[in-house]
C-alpha cells in the first residue's frame, strides 16, 4: 500500500542526525519501514552528514590503536552464530510495528466509549510519552490541539480529519498550531502509535477532566 502522508523534512533530518527524541524516533522508524520515499530521504541526509564529517579535522589516534583493534579481532576464535529469527511484536494477538521491539507495551485500558489506550515504556527515555490507541469504527476522537508536536503512525484501519484520509503506513505530524478531530472510518477499528512531545489540548470539558488520569 502506497503511503500518502509523510514525515516532514525537518523531522527526517533530525532522525538521520540522531537528534530526534526517542518516542518520535520510534514512530518515524515504524513509518520508514513502510515508506520507500522517506527511507530515500533519510539516506540522503545520512550521506550529507557523512560528507560533512569528511571535511572536519581528523582526531589523532593513540599509538596503540591498531594493535588494540587487532587484539580484539584475535579474540574472536569461534565463527559467529546467526541469531534466531525474532518473534513478531504483538499485543493480544495484534501485530505491531517492529520499531516497538524492546519496549514495554502495557495492556489495553478503557479511556472512553469505543476507545482503548496502551502506554508504551521506552527503555532509553523513561519520560517518553508514547501510546497505542485503539478506536472503534465510526468513533470520533475528542476535538483537540497539541502542546508541541504529535507524531501518529497508523498501524491498521484508517481515519479521516480535515487534512485527509490516513491509511496504514501513513504518518500524521501535527504541530501546536493544529486543531483537528480524527474520525475512524466505519469499516473497522483503527490502531495508531502516537508520540506526544507535550500534552493534548482538549476543547471539551470531559476530555480535560480525563486528561490527568490517562496522562495524555
């Protein structure tokens, strides 16, 4: 399936440079697995970064650097053993992106009619705000804005808002100037992986009341 919604060039540059925060980087990595166009852009930025490194002044190595490297190679007596194939990442039988491998994926929790959330722990960033959302067919998420940028990868199903229709593999990147209300298509539930740089700004009272409970 061809992706139609992509990460911005700024986000892809930050990803290539390794300066994107851990949670958004996981969401972008999931998108890259499905998007050849964005993978090509990341490769271009990585090549550009490599060219810049070649122009920097080289660092003097220690006098024993070569000997130390050769000694480490001599220690590898046995031939390397191929690792066994990795099991798919799943939550209650639902296949999730491989980008979540190594993360602590919590159970589904009810957050509203037809809506569940799973909080995802990121080992390299305990304060990361990374969640999985499962929303039933035809359900509308609360109308909201953002504090910071929200990165949302569509794992399965689809939803629509004023920016168009988002399908599996698409990435929705919404900054603090955006307000929207995603509505899941009626043909099935939608599962999304979302990284929040800040909190959501809910427009209705119920959303604001539930926000402290679920931490979104």
